[in-house]
C-alpha cells in the first residue's frame, strides 16, 4: 500500500466537489495516537528517556518516515502502561474511564506530576535515611512508583498526599503519649 493513499472528508456529500481536501491515511486515526513530545510531557520525562522507553518496548509506536521526530505512539498503549504501573505498585485508580473517552493528560499517570516528590524530599520531611523512605514505600505506608518497572536504578516518584497522610498518622500516634505525659506532670506538681 502506498503512503500517499487519500482519505476523503467525513461527509463528502456536504462538501462542494471542487473543495474537498484530501487527507493522508495513517495506520491509526489521529485521536488514537500522540507524538513522542506529548508522551514525554505526559510522563514527565525527557525525549531521550522517552526514546529509551520506546526501545525497551514499554509502549507500541510507529515511525512515519524512519526519523525519530516522526514517531507516533498509540495512546492506548501509553494508558495501558500507566495502568500496569498502578497495578504493579499497588496504587489505586484515581479515575474511571468512560468507554470511548480519553483521560486528560494529567490523569494518565498513577498520580499527577504536581503531587510527585523524590526520595530526597521525603527524607528531608521525615528526617530519615533513604533506606527508611524505601522501607516505607515497600511496606505500603507511602505510595510510589518507578517509571521503568523492574529497573532499580530508576528514581522513585512518591505521592506527596500519601506522605502527608503518613505524617498525620505519626502525629495522631504521638498525640496520646504527649497528653499522657503532660497530665502526669500536672498531677505530680499538685500538693
């Protein structure tokens, strides 16, 4: 099949004969694919990282001309990969997908990039070691994922609200102890 196959307008009977604009037929309709720049933006990675992910087989894609700039990624494969991340790292789904409707770009990842922090930031918040942060992730106390499953060199992406919930839990656990200690002091100070 030649690359210059033409596709007519959706409703040719309503377009005057001389005004029909031919379109190039692609393997998938435009709504089913995205370019590598948009995919990289959705995932919060650089273009070289996006290329490495594609070469590793994380998502299905094709190239229009063999050039890296013309790579098209099947949108559904990007969503499926992020769903696999969610399942692998035991992160609950944030949104239910309507059949035939796409998610907004900020809904594809297990949690939004705006709510993502690093191990170093958590370590500073909790005044603990990197190892302790990873232990909290492994135990399920805080939610996190690695963008490349099975690659232990990939940095953790940690959900800030889950860290805030963990800190609130620590405060609740510590509050009764502080109350009990202050009541003991007040009892001992009375004659």
